[in-house]
C-alpha cells in the first residue's frame, strides 16, 4: 500500500483522503488503529513532500473544481 500511495502522490496532488469504518471495540490489540495512523502519516508526508510542488490553500475555502 505504501508504494501505491507514493506512486499516486508523485503523479497527482493529494487533495483529500479518508479512512472509514474503524471500530475500536473490535481492535483489541490496536493493530488497526496503528495501521490507520501510519497510513494517515504517509499520506500527509507524501502530500507535502513532492519536489517542486507547493501547498497552496484556497483562501476562500470554496472548491476550485469546476462542475
């Protein structure tokens, strides 16, 4: 999964990501929690660590995607 996330981040700007359906009652050893946090950290790192790409937030908060 790490290689796939890195490959996508090199080719496309990461604008959003989501992890869903975490149930702490079913995660007795916190394995799912740790995996999820690792994925979040990796996505954040890849989103900020692409050479030549700068993060440029939209000051209005509006979507820049045209429909």
